[in-house]
C-alpha cells in the first residue's frame, strides 16, 4: 500500500527568501496562498510580465517584482523557489539550478520536479492544519481544507491560549506535565 512519506514542517517565511519564477495565473495563485498563510513572507517574483492581480498582491505584502526573464543569478540568497512558467524547459532549468545550489524547489504541477508540495492550509489564530495528498490530488486537499475550516471551532485559539497559560502553572517534570495536559485535553477528541 502506498503512503505519504512527506515530512510536514511550518516555515518562518519572514526569516527566509522565497522566489517565484513566472508571472501568470499559477504564480498569482501560489503567491495568494503563500501570503494568505504567511502575510509577512519575503517574496521576489521574476517574470517578463505580471497579471494585474499579482501587482495588487505585491503592494499588500513584502513582495518584489522583477520584470525580467529568469537567470540563475536570481537564486542568490534564496531559500525556497517555486517555478510556475508555462515553458517546461524553463521550469526544468530552474529545478536543475536549485538542486545544484541545495535550494528547496517546487515546479508547479510537476511532482518529479518538487522537493516539497504546497498543500491545503487551515488557519484559526495560532492553530494551523496543513493537508497533503502527496502531490496526487490538489482538489482533494482543497475539499479537506474546506471541511476542516467548518469543523474546527472559531474559538480554538482561545483554548490554545488558555492551555498555554495552564501549562505554565503545572508542576512536575516533563512527563508529568504531558500527562496532565493529555488528560485535560482528551475531551477535544472524544466522540460523543
């Protein structure tokens, strides 16, 4: 049976430099979801053209638009790259350049050329849930995101903040604290 072996991480994109190569619809979509999840992300987009929506988004975030064709030199200082052009050869070149420089890269809609996938994300205050289908079905990830947006209560952030305060008051070693927090929170997952 096939399984998802991806390792989920949550990146502090305000500490990283992200490059998006391409200025079309897919680039705008990737930028939209990136800024929705991480409004303080540092992003550069390189493309000889940009959609109006991309230009508007760039003004709202920490986004630099570079109106040029991709060259390897634009990778300098970048940590993460997303290639979104409609020219497969350009995307594959970006991928090859990133691999040589040990930069994480995602070539949109081309799983063999991806070090990571940008999955569905649900955010409610301090709670964030990421959903992956192993690159097989973005539509399923989207539907699961919509499901979790509905079932995770709006006041979950209050619970998280209260538990953080409660955690500070618990006495004992790490194991005892974990046991007390597990007991206190088990009602969250008990079926009624």
